């Protein structure tokens, strides 16, 4: 089913009715074949009052945030015009007038990186909650443990979920050792540098910088971050099971 059939590609668990049925609760008209149905969230006492809306897919939201941030960062990066140095061998200088744009570029990069990784984690948690019945045995330093879905979501790293738990849930081979895994590791490393920001990621003293987060972000292919997330999600999805994912893929 094509994502364009629905009101927005970011909706969650949308479907098209195959056969006629009775009206839904609170509705007058009966359900007709071809009608669209959605999961709905109902809020009480929100800042907008009592409210209901079609529930968004948090994975799709995270991907959309990451994709837009990556594109914004790339546009800003290409628009910077450092002043060339008048002294041979000296680097160009980003003038104070352009610092706002440079810093915004860094901020957009950080958003793209973190939300790309968040999309993978949210997707893994969805599959685990829906597909892990009973428990799964996992190796730990103190010996094996048998954890249910809630414990796995809370205590396993995203990498372990992708490489160990999801293969068990889906019946697919672990992506470890493949290009998919290599791209995921690169994304994780950049995400860790962004989130944890150790001193070595913040500033290098006494020599040209070739390792801080700023160096990495200015040299990164930012769209590769959401692409890595989409690739992992697509790997663990049946070909036509996630109509919303095509919405993300059309933006990459």
C-alpha cells in the first residue's frame, strides 16, 4: 500500500478497510470498503483542551526530524564563506558575522545524528514489544539471564537489540558483519560523541583539530545518518509492511 493513500506518511498503523461494517463508536456512517482507518490518541486536559488526533509513528517523526535537520545543516555548511588567509599556510577564518550560521550548522548536525539513532531504537522497541512473547536468554557478565520484552527494552543497548534480539524475534540473520552494521556503528560512534561530549570531543589544545565533534560534523555526510537508520528498519521489515517508510525514503 502506498504511503500517499493516507493523510500523512508519519501516521501509525494506517489501513484500508476491505469490507463494510458497522459505524465506529461515536460515528453515524457505516464503514465502507476502501475507507481508511487509523490509530487515534485521545488526550484529556491538555493545553488545547480535550483533544483527539491520528496517532503519529514516533519512528517516522524521528526520521523526519533527522532528515530535515541533515538537509538544513548541509545547506548552511555550503553557504559558509570563510575569509581566506593572507598568510601562506594559515587556515581561512570564519568571520564573526558568520558564526551564527556555523553554530546553527553544528546544532542541526547534532539533531540529525541523535534523531537518526533514536529512530532505530524506537523501531527496535516496537518490534520487541510486539514480537517477543515470553522471554529471551541473553549473556551477561554474571551469567545468562531470561528477560521479557519490557526488560529487554529497558536494559539492552540498541546495538544488542539490533544484532541479537531482533534476529530472534524476526527470524532474520543478524546484520553484524555487513555494510548495514558498519553504517550503524559509524552512526552510533557519532551519536555517542554528540550525546556524551567528552572533553576530547569539545576542544583540542595546542594543535589543529582533527578529532573533535565539530571536525567530525563538518566532514560528515549528514544524510548518511538517517539513511543508516532507514536501512536497518527496512532490513527488519517485510517488503510491503511499512507504507510509512516509503515516505522517509522519498526524502533521502
